C-alpha cells in the first residue's frame, strides 16, 4: 500500500474544521494513508519481552489480537486507575469546556475533531464510563459510555498515535488535565496487546541491547565520532581526542544518539566536543549509556525506566562525580520528572559543581544531572568563554522551545541567554507560539517515521507557520532548538513548509562562535560552509 | 483503602465538611423560634372592622410592593387619595398610614425582618414612631 | 438528542415536584425526606469520590511548567507558573481556583488565507468566572435561611449584591449574572460546532438544572412570592433536625428545593466533581523541584535491565579493537 506522499503544502493547508454530522461515539476511525506508522515487528517486541509479539499491520483487518484482548485492556485500565491519580482524576473531572480544542497542533493542522485533546481523551473516557462508573453502566450512550469493541480499540490506537504528548492542551485546561498523561496510559494499554509501532519498538529494542536508539555499536560510535573530529580539525586546526567509557572522569556526558548520526544533529555534537575540549573538561562519553533519549517513554512507564537505568548505572560504574546531559527534549522531561524517582537516589554521585566557574548547580542537587544549556549559560555569564558571535552573522536565528523542555521542565531563558551571546541576529516568533505556549514539531513521541508524512506535516503546520512569520518579517533563516527529535523532524517540516529555513542545535552555534586556544583563522562554519565575511575577503 | 497525601486531603475534606454542614452544627442545641407578630396595638383594638388595606396573605408577600407604589403615587404623582375600607380612611403613607395602626415596629416589622435578615431601606429616610408601651 | 434529553429530564423533574406537592400533597416528601437524602448523598458522595482519588498515588512529579524554571541564581524564575516551593504552589493554586488562571490564557486559533492567527478569547473565562462567583455568592446568601441569627458578613454580602437598589425586593446582581452566564454557557455549546460535537447529555443536564434552579428562585423572589417566613421555618427545621412543614409556602418553593436536591444528589456522580478535583490536579498542585528533591513513587518496583556486564559480553571484542576500556580482558 506504500504510495508516496505527494500532497502539496497549499493542498494540505486547506483545513476543514467543521465536525461531521454524525456523533463521534458512532463514527469509527478511518485509517487514512500517510497518517499512521507501521506495526511493531515480533523480533523487537521479543527482545524486551513484550506480550503478543508478532508481525502485524494496522492497515490490515486482522490485528492478531489475543482471544481475551478485551479483558486485558479492562484489567489494564483498572490497574492504572489505581496507580496514577492523574489518570483517574483526568477521567473524572473534564467538563468539556473546549478550551483545549484548538490548542493541539494535530487538530489545528488537520481539523479532525477526534484530535481535539478533549475528544481524544473522551475516546478512552467512554470506555472508562462504561466499565468503571455507575452512571455509564446504567445510562450507556446518554452518559457518553460505550462498549469496548474492536472498532473502538482501533480508534484509540489510531488517535493515541496522533498525540505527541506535548502538553500544550494542559497549559490551557482550567483543571490542568494533561492529555500526555492519558496518551501515556493509552499507549501502555496498546502495548499490553503488542500494538506498538515499528518506529518506536525498534529503537527501544536497539537501545535496550546496544545502548542507543540507532543501534550504534561501540566501535561504530567511535567511527562516526572520527568524522566529526576530522571536520573539526579541518575547520579549526585542532585535533580533539575525546574519551569513551573512561573510569575516574569527573563528568559523564550523555546525549541523544541522534546527535551522532545525522545532520544537523551532528553539528551540535561537534559543538559539544569543541566546547568541552576548550574547557579542558575532565569528562567521558559512554558507549553503554549512549542514549539520552528514551523511546521507552512512548511505550510504557516500565520500559522507560528500563532504558533510563543505564545512565545512573554507568555513572556509578565509571565512578564519575556528576552528569551533563546534551540537547534533547523528551530526555529532559525524563531527567527532570522521572529519572530520580525511577532509578535514584543517585547518592553515589556528588552535587554538581562546575569545575570551571565553581558554580553549584543547586537545582540539580538530587538528580546530579545538569542540562548543557545551564552549564554553558553559566560559563558565559562568568566570562569563561571567548566568543565571536560575528561568525554566526550569516544566520538570522529564531528559537523553538521544545515541548518537553518548555512544559515539563521550564528551561526557557538559559538557551536564550546562550543564543544572544553567540549570534547577533535573534528574532522571537509570535508570543502565542513560544515558551509555555510553544508548538510541538509535530512528530514527537516516536511519530517521526516516514510512512506518516501527512500526519507529520499537518502536525508541524502551526510551528512552521510561526517560523514563516519571522522569515517573512525578519529574514530568519535558521531555526535553533535544544531537541534531537526537533533537529530531525523540523528539518523535514521546514523543507515542506518553509524551504529556506534550516535547523540547528544550540551548541552548533556555540561551536561556530567559540574562539578556541590555538585555532587557525576559521573560514568555514561547522557545516563546512564558507563564513560570509571571509568569503568576501578572498 | 490507603490514602496518599492523606493529611492534605483530609484537611481539605474537613474544610469542605465544616462549610457545608455548618448549618447543622451551628444550630445544634439552639431553639429556633419563629417570629410571632403582635397586632394588638391600641389603635388596632379601637378599629371596629380589623382589616388592613389588603388581606393578610397578600400583605405578607407584597407589602413592600404596596409601599413602593404608594411612594411613587404620592411623591412622584402627588396622588394622595386615601384608601377607604369599611368606612375607615387609610393614608397612603408609611408613617401616617401603616405605622398609625402598627405602631409597634419592634414587635411587627422588625420581627420578620430580623428573622429573615432583611434590611428594608424605609428607615434610611423615615423616622420610626416612638413605641408606646402597651 | 442529548440537548432534548437533558431538557425534558429537567422539565420532568419540575412536573414531578409540582404534581407531588400540588396534587398529591407530598410536602413532607419533597420538603424533608428528599432534601435530607440529597444532602447526605452530596456530602458522603463527595467525600467518597475525593477519597477514591486519594487512594491512587501520584507516582511522579509532573507539574505542567508554564514559565522559567529555577536554575542559575541570576536567571529570573517564574515562581508562580513554575513553582519550586510550597508557597509558589499555593499561589498558583489560589490563582487557578479563584481566578481561573489557565482559562485566562485561552486563545482562539484561526486559519486565514493559509496563515494561523491567534486572537484573544476571554469570553469563556469571563463567563465561567462570573458564573462560579455568582453561584458562590448566591449559595452563601442562602445561609440567612439556615442560621437563626444571620452573621454580619452574610448581611454585608447581601447588601453589596443589592446595592444598585433596583425594585422591591431589591434586585440581586448575582441573580442576573447567573441567569446570563448559564444561558451563555448553554448557547456556546449549541453554536460553536466543535463544542457542540463534544458535548454530552452530562454537559447539558447540569446547565438546565441550574437554569431551572435559578429561574425558580428568581420567580419566587420577584414575581410569585412565597411565604418566606415559612421557608425559613422549614429550613431551620431541617438543619436543627426538627423538620416541620409550615402551611402555605407555595409550590414554586418546592420545585426550587427539589431541583436543588437533584443537583446535590447528582453532584458526586458527575463532572461537577471538578470542584474537588481541581485541588488534586497533579499538573498544578506540585512544585517543579524533582531535580532538587527526590520524589518517591510508592509502587516503584525493580525492573529487568540489560546490564553493562551483558553489554560488554556482547561487544567485548569490538570494544577492545576500538580501544575502549573493558572490565574483563
């Protein structure tokens, strides 16, 4: 069935927001092409010992479910109602005021009413009412309750893989109802039946066995790093020698593996390498804990914990004092809100202190993990970096707050401070599209596959629209962020919606601006493209 | 059933219960007396036909409306036509009409008004008649 | 269909109360027995629901952060929208509960010529806030019927509510506001297509019920007056557990009371529990301090992980070849 996604931007941006005549309770989901991901493969589910491992396809009628699938789902709901107050409360107290409706990027970009966060939640609530509340049992449809049929199960699957857990709805909800929490539970339920996607389950299996989503084996990590080091040498004349799995280093550095694999993430990785080298930081990379991201989070709480466990375990094995984390969105939601609870206490580590500035990172005194934007902002504030922002003069930059770091952490001004110090042209997007009201890239939570481009481009529309605004008004040509998924997905989204805007990580710009000891006069930026003023001189 | 964050939840529920159940415990052991009006002033005693301008039930519900319409009639339209019932003339006036018979404000007006916590603005302007000791 | 169902359900309730009192003379049932049952269901049901929520733990610290986190001392933290202390959380919750802070953020997203624009959308916030505050003030005002000596603060509220001195009995502003906002909340459910699409009978029913309660109250105060002293006698009888049925109160009072009884009994079964739920919402009532203080998950259990040892066993040869240090040679 795999036809190519060919819809043009002006076709896609004609959006019909009018809901259908027929009520949602009786309208089964229509599986539209290019809006869903392929099913998980048996081998990947087997690696992490997940139930009902078999090859399956969402497009086929038969999902190869176990006989008692209904019982499994209902048991699963019951179990989670007892485990998560958030889930139980959010099933109960929604008044359907609709404030969340036009806040979801998938609804804004697609117009499907079941992508209004409230209705996406209602898909599951209707089941909750039917089987767990007195009024639903008695009144049935009048109370918005319905049977868990195969169609309903498919509908929940379809729409719960059309939510990126970005929490924008939760910002506007008068009760703080967070669809991300409900989607997480919904996806856990799907995983009880083996209904994961290939694009999530394969990275999970990779990460579990090989330490990172991309399945880079230890020697491959070193090989790809060699390319960056060669490029850095070409640009600066400096040969950097990072260490791997080195015991006794002061700091362990963990970043998403996407940074090691594909541009523009790779340029960000070069930025890290240059910064740490210039500081003479006593740090090490790890090939075992070679993934900051966590596709387990898009699978189940337990799976996320299993993958995350490697970071503390490796920090303990190597005997480091504390950890720096690279630029990644959901990784930082995990670090901020889950890691210490799951796998702490990290009492074998020390409270993080910057060896360069002596700053104590008090806000990380329990997790012992510092965000690299915090680390770098502190360096700049204390005047420890020599920077030449003019080297980024060819870039007119705007800042994309990633959903997880904005709404699950609140790291907003650290990267902006760094940005203002490493480049001269920085323009904010409209205020309703940044900071806590920022839009998702449209492809988070493991939706960044290639078979669901219609969904991704629609989901990316609101973000792209705001970028287009600053491009038209200020000539912005670079969209900077601190998220590996953003760097991968916004690239595609920009190519589609705003073709002349590129995407970069914060530390790529730092790497460009950083004046290193003993470097030769630079003529190229980290992308090996000529620096504009140097070009003019020649 | 184990309650998590039990302290805070319990505190919240105690506040909830204390507010919503307050009428029950605030009235505990208190005798609630309903207002008994006195209509035995000397002036009323003197009347042969003890009738007000309207029947009792109507007066109970609508006296404020009557006063209001009298005020409008007298003050705004200068219409001071008296009301005659069984040959007795009643002035369209709070002080010279109503209070002439019901001279016992404390035992008449105030009884219900206090019971119902109603504060009519009559007495913002009018001066209540001196109570005669009966 | 859900609109009609809810509408006729409320009409049926009105008719039931009317027939019950006017025809069948069931004053004691509608004036005493049903109110007692309703109050008991409300208070016990409410407590039960909250305790049910309480019986589920909050395993993770998941506040929705709506501002700058606490990090480096020279960066200004948004201490309310991204609180790291209890004081911040209390202020955040107070703003949420008293002023509907989150709803105040509401935006209207519109697509114009292929461009998205975000406009102000404060009507829902304004109507919602006015509705809830009016309801609260009216509720508090009613305490004059339940207390022998009405406390002065209730008299003050009553005085403020009627300070425009329109008509007799004085018009309460909250009565007008409540009628207006309930109507608005109903109309937006009907006229905004998306909101209509998501609305259930459970959304219309409380609106009609509250409209019925307000309308009967307004009629009783301003138009078809009842024997108000008798009403207080009945109310005082209820709360002093000495129920009496005074004569000649008027049937509209019994309709009012019956609808309120239904609202009370329905409350714990419904979305109206958001009144208690808003206080328990983990995305709002927690500090964002989980990197500073370890949050404990009571059901945290050990999980199966792929250990470093297993990893090294898988890749030892390749690691050694690439010059990566290993534990076992």
